[in-house]
C-alpha cells in the first residue's frame, strides 16, 4: 500500500543508571493510523512516549518526523512540531471552563495599544471550541462549564479534543480509557476513530487489549525494553498479543487441547 | 457500535444533570453577599450614624490600604501561593519614602515611587525564593516578613521620621471632589485587576497555575514566570499601600501595619479565594474587604470594647465562610 511514514524512531536506547528502559527500539508510525503500543508494566511504553513527546531525552537513537530529524528538548518543542500528548488525568485545569481549557496556552487575543495589552477573545474561543467539539462529535451542553463539573468521560473527551485540535501530526494517548466508566469507554474509542478520520496519526497506550482491538490498526509490543513484535490488527488476535507481551510463558491456546491458563490482559 | 450509541445518550443525560448542579453553584460565594447585606441592615438598625454617605466614605477610606494589598494578595493566592510579607512591605515602603523626603530632599512623588519599587523588589525576592530555590511560599514569606520588618527598623534606626513638607500628606489625606484619593486608587486598581483576572491571558494563566500546575506546564505556560510575577505584583501593591499609609500618618514608622497581612488574608479568604489556589473572584474579595471595614466601623459606632471586637472579627470570618461551606453540602 506504500503508506507514508510520519514518525520514525531509529534504534532508541534509554538508560536510567544501570537500568536499560529501552534497548534499541525502532518503530514507524504511518500517516492516518492508530498504533497501539502495548506491553506489561515496566516494558518501556511510558519511557518511549515520553521520548516522543519531548519529556525525556534518549541516550542513543534518532527520531524523524516526516523524514526530518528532530531533537525535542522539551514538551513544548514537541507540541510546536504538532505532537500532542494526553496524559492520564493531567491534562485539564479544573477551575477553568471548557473553552478556556481547550485554548489554554494558545489563547486567542486582540492586541490593544500596540500590543501592550492583549485581551482574550472569549466569544471567539467559545465559538471555536463548539466547532472543535462538534467536529469530533462531542456533546458538552455548556461550553462555559467549569470542567470539574463534568464526568470522567467528558473530561477525557475534552483532553483528547484539545490534543486533536492542535496536534497537527500526531496525538499520543496514555491510557485514555483507564479511569472511565464502562459506558464512557465506547465514546472515547469512537473519538479516537474520529480523530483518525480527521487525518491525525495516533499512538495509544493501553492495558486493555479489548479496547485496543476496537480502534488499533496495528500493534507494537514491548517487553523489558525491547520491541518484540509488530502486528497488523487484522492479522492477529488477543491471544497472540498476550503471548508477545508475556513472552509466551503464560498462555497456551486451548485449541489443541493443551492446558489453558487464564490471563487477565 | 450499539454500545457506543448508548454511551452517547448516557453522556447527554449526565451532562444535563451536571449543568443543573452548575446552576446551583452559579453564584459563587453568595454567602458573603448575604452576610454583607445582613451586616449593613444590622448596623443601620442599631445606630443612626452608620447609614450615611459620609460614613460610607469613611469606611472606604479605612479599608483602602487593606483593599489595595488584598487585590495583589488575591493573585498570589489564586496562583497557589501566599504572601505573609505584605504588612512588613507596607512599613518598609513608608519609611523609605519618608526618609528619602526628609533626609535626602528627594522630590515627594519620586520618594513614594522608590518606596513602592522597594516593595516590588521584596516581591521579586519572594518570587525567586519560592520558584527557583523552591521553598514553599508560606515559609519564604514568613522569613521575609521578619527580614523586611527588620530592614524598616534599621533604615530609621528605630525612630519615627516626621516633619515632611505639607504636600507629603496629599496622597493619604487628599480628595478628588468628595472622594478620598486612597479610595480612588483602590477603585482604579479594582477595575484594573478585574480586567487582568478575567480578560487577560495572564489572569487565565494564574488560575490555571493555581488549579493544576502540571496541566499548565504541559500546556506550555511559563509557570515560574507567572508565580514570580504575582509576588512582584503583591509587593508593588503593598508598596502602594505603604506610601498611602505613610502619607496619611504624615510620618515614616517602622512599626506600622503589623499584622496587616492577617486582615488582608482574611479579606481574600472571605472573598472565597481558595487557599489551595485556582479559585476565587475579585469582586468577592472586594466584598470581603468591605465586610472587614464595615464590621470595624460598626463596632466602633456601637462602642464595642476592643477585646470583644477581636473575638467578633474572628467569629465573623468563620461564620461567613461556613455559610458557603454549608451551602455547598
């Protein structure tokens, strides 16, 4: 199919003292795909996305964004390059309203007195926020509502919308469904698909493989700092992914009549 | 996908109940507005002198210094900090202005300006210690409270500076029309700070920093700069308060405004500004300032003894705040 590579990680290694968190990991992200990054605790998923989002810097290896080498010294530089990260529960400011949250750090302003004073364009930002939420199919009755009054699912939706609205290239979702009520999960996964339709590439980290299979086009599996496999979603199933995650020690397929251990993926 | 549809409608339902509760919370700290009204009615009934225009002006003038300092303090507290050094800064600014005028023949406006700038420098020191050295603001300003007070005493050698030219008194005692100049200054700063908090980028960022510093950081805000700036502003405002007080007293005294920071904090907390940061509105802070002023004024008119005044003042703080807490339950 010859899909365009948007982000390319080449031989990324990261050490914390004697601990090798990532060992020579190479990974490509294609344009307009949802890549699920999976692995057990301590497999290196978080370290990897922190490197992509500029929060930490690798010891060795290179990152290419649309074919151009990038070195992000801070999350802000990654943001400028169009890479947005939605961290678990960190993304929103409770006491600000929905519109203010969406535009936090990128407020629309009018300059007065030759730029000495910059007034916020509340109306404009509210209107734009509505458009952004509408595009992604998110229903928030009142855009002026402080986000602390919203449900977990609505908050997560807004966090994702914030990333989607400004992440021109890539958004990274760290456990987007972890803290949600069951009925809200579907909505967030739907939102991930919407973002993809909008032409954004998405990396999603999740422990819940069922959720991952509902949205992902491709899986990359990490185990103790190494990439142990990449699979297209259509060519694989939960069993195989679990096997990759655990190193095949915990699961045996029950098909051939052999012992089957239950694994909580 | 059916599940998703259900999820959608479920979300909608939840959302509408959330907006109902929002309406309930809509008038934030309505408790203190009710309380202010009750106070006014009470004192109006109990004494004849209270409900007069001239007494109203007197109250405003009495609270002007607390008010000016409280607007600065509000920014600090909303950003998640606290500034205990404002009382000392008021004294320092005053002794600097008086000393410069008296001993060095510095033109009066310039002397006031230097005093105010000194307040800004104190604020900068607070800000740098809090953000760069990363000492918690309450401890930073506990330290500078003592240091700045000490400096004020050192500057005047423990004496009172007096005998300034007559025009020294204009700032604190003068009028524009029937409005005392300190009141005018307070009103101008109220409008200014109201705009800053509600209509400027900086204001939004102060709320964001106080509410969720990590999110503010991730969103690309310069949190260190914001936190330092609010301390500088608080220092400048206290400096202005000091200039007014020194002018009003027609002297430079290192011992003035002791404990002023507590009145200022009381006003800010009465105004519903959360000590945890991220929350509070300036108009409510102004109401908090008014409550302090009206209470003090009314109790004097009723000849309440000083010791009782202290008890009542503290009790009122607790009562007014508990009205809001109860309402939220």
